[in-house]
C-alpha cells in the first residue's frame, strides 16, 4: 500500500500561519561532500533559508521510504517554484546515508532526475561511514545495515524515514515520517515559518 | 514498505497510516511494528513494599517459544523508588521505552535497542511538572514522528483532573504543552454537550484524517486515594472525566468536545482505510463508546454496548482491537474477567466470549496475528486488591493462545512470588527490529555490524 504522500490529502490542512511549530532543538552539524566532491560543513547549508532535510540513499527500493521522500521533495519543489514570493527562501537537502555507493558523482547523476534548474535542492553525501554516523546519531536517524549469514553487507538498509523542517535559526521545527510526509503539509509548514519570520 | 523475515520476527519498519496494526494493534501508527513472533515483553511494574526491593522496575520476560529461556524473567531494571508506575510507550523507531510514574511525575527512558534482552535506564526526566507548566501524572507515552506525546492526568495547582499534554523530543527534551479545553477556555473548540471538563487520560492519532482523540479520567487526588475511601466519598466521585476531545492533529488545537460520561479510558482506533472511528470504554458506567466521523466529516460519540452489569461495578479497564478491526478485547478489573466483543458492526458490538483470568485484571496486549494474548493484573497501588481467593491469581503476567474460540494457557508468572511487584503496562520487543539476533548477542555467530 502506498503512503499518503503519493496521493491527495484526505483532509483540508490547517491554514498556513494559523498554528505553531515549536522548536525541537538545534539541527546538528557534520562534514559533508557536495555533488562536486567539495568538502563542507552541513551547517553551511542551514540557516540562510527555510530548509527541508531528508536522509536517503539512492538505491533504496522501499517505495514508502527514500523514494517517497524524493517524490515529496519534487512536489514541494514544484509548489515553491509556482510561488515566486518564496522560491528563493526555501532549500531542500537530500543527504545520503550510503557513502559507499552514493559518491558525489553518483549523487550528481541521481539529482539530475529530480532537480529543476534554478531551484535550491542540494544533494549531499559523506566521505565514509565514520564521517557519517555521528551526524545520523545526532539527528536520531537509526539505520540498520543488512548483512547475509556470512556477514557480508547486502547493500540495503532498513530505517524509519525521517524528514526535518529547519528554520533560519537552524532549529528543527517539525519531523515527518512515512505516515505523515506529504508535499501539501510540508509546503504549509514552510509558509507557516515564513509568515512567522515576516 | 520494508517487510523482512528473520528467525524470530517479521517486521514492518516503514509504517503507513492505513496499515492494519495489532497491540501491536494498539501502538502508534507512526511506529515500526512487530508482525511476527515477539521475543520479549517489557512489563512496567509497580514496586510493593516488602516485595523484593520494593522499587518500580521494568521487567523483561522472554516470550519466544524457540528460546531456551522462554517464559522466564530474563532481566529486571529497578529505578530507585516507587513512583506509581503505570503506562509506558516506545518511540517511533522503538529504540527507547518511556515509562512514567503517576505520583512523582518522573519519566524513565530505557534503551531497549542496544541489547533487547537487557533494557537499561538511559535517562530520567525529573522536572516534568515544572517544564510543562504544571502538568502532573504523565500517563500515555505516545509515539509521534521523532517525538513523544505525553498525556497528563492532573495539575500541580489543585491536583484535580484539569490537565494537558506535553511533547518531548525522542531524546527527552521538552518541546511544548497543550492544555485541555475547558469551559473557562475552550481554545476555539466546539462544546457539543454538557461538559468541557479539561480532564485527560489517553490519546490516539488518526493521521489519515488529521485527527487526535483524547479521553479523560481523574486527578491525582482521586487516583492516589484508597479505592474504598474514594467510592464512599460522593464529592470525589463527581470528579471524573466526562469528555472525549477531537483535536486537529497537525495544529494540535482542540476542535470538538464530546460528552462521554463515566470516565472514558483507553482509546483504540480502527485501521481500515475507510474506518474513521475509535472505541473507548467508560470505567464508571461500564459501556463501550464509539467515537466516529459521519459522512459530513462531523465527529460524534455514542454508547454502543454494555460491558457486564454496571450495577455490579465491573470497572472496565484496558481494551485491545484486533488487526482486522473485527474484535475488541475488554478487561473488567473488579471481576477479573476478559470479554471479547464482535465489532464488525462498530455501531452494534456484541459479546461473544467471557472468561475470568484472575482475581483482578488490567492490561491486555495481543500479538499482530491475534494468536497470543497477554494479561497483567495491576491497576493502581491504592486500588489493587490485597488478597485473592484460594486458587485465584492476584498479581500476574499471563500468556494465552487464542484460536478464535477459546483461550489456552501458555504460562503464568506470579509477580509476588517472584519478588517483582504489581505488573502493569506491557510492550513488545524483538531482536530483528535492530538487525540483531540472540546468537549475535551471545557472540555465537558471525557479526558484521
């Protein structure tokens, strides 16, 4: 069964700006690589804009996992691009937790399928699991890597999908998971934070 | 959706709101589920003076028939005192179990993922009352995406029933408080009947409908009072909740207050893709109530069945809905009975089974497939019975097999004889949730993590 994020919402969401999204603590930092292989700190991508951050890996075959996050991000991208007032105030980040496979080059190729020209959608990875794991832990993103009986890594991972809404003070303001993630909800929350700022 | 089979459990790690779930049937729709054989049941247990160390504790029982220690207590973690241990709940990723105390308002967070057979106390929240602005008696520990929702039963101003809910991050950091709507401050909610009492108890989410449902019990003054004394106190008996509140789940704002007189307790929502309803039972009036959305999108409450003979005060407590929304287990504390209702027509439940489990009974938890039904006995320290008739169990944890017609005993642990205390809330654990296995934990097989 497909997650709700693939279909129309079954309810009218509360109007943007009519509700509060209390801060849930600071968004953590960590070393990252962009699609060009350039080293950055994750914090370099936070704070300037309202940011939506998702942990994914490109070979994930769970339709209600990473592909859902990317599908929703693409829908959010479309919604934000249609609203010229907010287009330059929003950033999406797809952050891979599979540095073995998701090299900067691989992520660059992956991003070309989804990212529209002129939209701020960053695709980030890390140099190694050692560099990655503290960041995952800081975000509470548990990942179980799958191994066969001989202890060989199967290249697949199990995880509870997490997507983070981060404000201009680099504070986490909402967390979405499979049952809850929907482009309309995310876009509404983005507008709620923007209304708050104005 | 990831669905994997291991030697012990089949798991749903990515969950969606419209999935069938089982107590596993009663867990948050945001949570990873155990849909096969559970390995452990974690039992949040009240300490009893003179029984073992007398402290509240998290007791771990091995419930996997394939294990050498099946039916045994394999671990116990005491928390250093008595807090009126009551309810517990897992985070959405099931890495931590939150267990709260109704008297001290402390919340104990156990790490259940590092070694599922040996939960360890990870963190204690001791400032819940001040952080939340005065909520007393954290009750339901309910998983939301990346956070926990904690319902309260009372407040620090008069220790009555007016209360609220609080949100914490999974890491145990306070986020915010939501007070229940009252006549003084409806917070924009529609008062549909006589009551807007501001009381609280349980909470359940229906993400598909953007709805959060809350129920209402009583305050610290009552739940910490001796039961006989309270029932003889006419004024005290007036101070029970009479409401269920429908909230905007996303905005966390109350939308409608429904009259459900008689202390509506546990809430259990159906999970069919077109099933927009929940059940609750009323402790004082002994009825099953249906909380439902009509075709126009309006929410209503109505009594749909009697639970035993209300004049005999059976005192309904925990309820558990089956994965297919077809049946509802209903425990009645005072007579120690479990009843099963056919709820295939939610507007007209019919009782199809009844059996006494012990001298008293409180919680019921069933496996995803409904084949295994677990029971515990304790309600509240000052309400629990102190003795049982010969041959009847007082403080127990029991497993029965259910074949659709009868309950077949599997094992029975006497928590007094074992020096543990009074067992209350049960939560399931499994190695496979964390990519682990018993062999790996014992170092007997190759590991690669």
